[in-house]
């Protein structure tokens, strides 16, 4: 998979792309991730990328030309262009699975007060990671890229993400490690029994219990 990230602040990504699973996915050749500074595509002599919005209003608005040219510099027939915006479709685990099957993803990170409405016509999909507003699209982009890359074939063991929360519209079951007894809190006996069928049944029951208790809305869509 190839991923291109269009942003005004490429340095924000340096840490996350060089650590953990994202770093291993790149070093193994499973994923290629490139950062592109939107300012490099500005036709303004001072590399300006924003201006005041027509009709007034607070804040600066990203202009369409630099965004369009940045997208076109990396777009191919196989590309899917994604805009990170609070107005986008709420991002879910199913989106991560779908995006992990794509050959080429282009992420556009907005910033400032917003972006020229015409930029929407340049993208294939708009995603939001929640009903709140951040300074820009960089942090949402990091979250989406991380959630997608771990699902790319060969990056991690398939069993690891099959058992993740939200895979089957249920939260994950509880997990424990040593010691068996920590300050009076003990590991459930069934996990120490070695009886695989009983363990499987207990985990399924715990998934349902936790989901009913913490996220009953997930059960409504099953």
C-alpha cells in the first residue's frame, strides 16, 4: 500500500511514523508513506495558502489551488483521496478494513478556520473521527493511518485484529497476565483451566456483557 499525506505541518508526523507498527510496516516494505507540504504547491510568491473568506467571518480559509495541485501531483487511477473534516462521515472500524484493501490512499489535512468549499469536489471521501473540533486534520489523519496500516496484510498477525474491539460490533473481552493475584484481584479461574471451549465461551459472554454495559448502541446495529 502507498499512502501520501498532504499537510501544512509535515513535522507533526515525524514521531508517529518512526515508531512501533507504522515504522515496521514501512521497513518491511508492506507500506510506503510520504509526506507533502501543501505550501510547496502554492503559486503565491510568498507561498501563501489561505485567505479571508468572502462574506466575512472569523479566521482564514484554505484556498483551492494549492490543495488541488498537491492532490494532482500524487493522484493515480488507483488513488482514493480522503479529506479529514469534522463534517465528514463518522469513522468506524469497518472503514479501516475497507481502506486497508486500497492500493493508494491520499489524505488531505485541513487547517485554520476551514477550506474553500470547492475543495470538496477534488476528494472521494470525507471522514471525521468524532464530534469535536481540532486545530487541523493532522491528528485525525494519524489516527486513521494507524488504524488502517495495522490491517494491511502481513503487517500484524490476522488473529490480533480479528479479536479487536468493534470487529464484530462488540467490545473486546477482558485479558489478564501475571501475577494471578494482584492486591486481591484474581485472574478468573476459567482462564487458568486450560479448557479451550470453556475459555472461548467465557470470552464471548464477556464481550456481550461489556458491550451491553458500556456501548449498548453497538448491539442495536448488529
